[in-house]
C-alpha cells in the first residue's frame, strides 16, 4: 500500500494540513452554534430581561421588543441572534414640536456582556493585536485570513479605531495617562516599526490610536484593557445611568 493510500484511509485525505484545517473548522462551527444558542437563551431569559428593563427604566430607556441582528464571533463570521432593544429618547429641542420624537435604539444586553458594536471581545482582541503588530492593516488582514478569520481591511480599521476610542474613555475615566511620554525610551519598538513605514501617511488621530494600542499589546496589557473597557458599561449599570459609547451597538 502506498503512503498516500494509508494516510487517506485514516484521515480521509492524503494532505494532513487539509485534514487539520477541516477538523478545526468543524469544531469551530460547533462551538459557534453553542455560543449563539447560549447567548439567545440568556438574552431571552426572564431574569435577565427584568434586570435590563429596570436599568433602562431608571435611565429613560424603554423596552422596544426584540430584533434579529448579526454579531461577529471570533472567527469573523456573522451569526444571527434575537436581541432585546431599548429606545433612548433624545432630549426635546426648544422651539420645535416634531410629530414624533425620535430616539436611539440600544442593545443593552449585548453592551452589558461586552459585545460592543456587534463584535465580540474575543474578535476585538485578536484584531487589535494583529493590527498594531503587523507593519500595515493590509498585512494584518492577510494574516487574519490565513488564521481562518473572515476579515477585510476596512472592517479591521473600523474595529481598531473604535476600540482605541473606547480605551481612551476607559483610561480617562480612571485618571490614567494616555500620552506617549512614558514610552519615549521604546520609541523605535513601539512607534517607528509600525507607523514610519515607507510611503505611510497618517492622520494624527489615527496614528495616536495605533501607538496607544500597540503599547498595550507590547506590554501584555491588552486583555486586561479589554476587560476594563467592558467595565465601562458595568459601571453605568451599577450607577443607574446610560451614556453614549464610542462603539455603542
């Protein structure tokens, strides 16, 4: 018996790389189904809804039923969920008498779980890490795709930018510095290797965001920062307030 035949008889293919990839994909799909089913169960549970409605009532947010929306899991794939939504009325402006007062829909259940802008924390973490460690967003996108994560350059840039804005708020609320003065000695490692590539041009705000996030990744503090960012919504919950978020879903 040839080697290829012996391998195919057990693996179903003569290429181990293809076999390994297919096994991971099958288990990943199974894991995602379990995640979505569990998440839907939580979002529809009476106990969780009572908590959300009580929070919303204290903050001028009225329950507005459920909506089917898609969120992105760690794989980058979109999966539909049934999410409770709340309508936060905008303050009335003087001198106007609109026929219908418009508001803003908020997915408070998702926000409280750390799923901001319909993107899960696990996907945010890996996207931000790749975006700031790779020499460009294009390279980061290709690397994420090689890892089996569905991603495009525009989506990666949006996730990175929104997370940076969210992190700035978390640091400012905690009274922590957001400048680069404390990393001047590591300027080449943190800044030059990422933002001073050939032919690169940056808007000031975008460059500052990437530098800020890169410093978190290189110091091993990104995961902790993700948890603190999610803590912003938890803090609002415990203080019975609802404020706009840079990444509000």
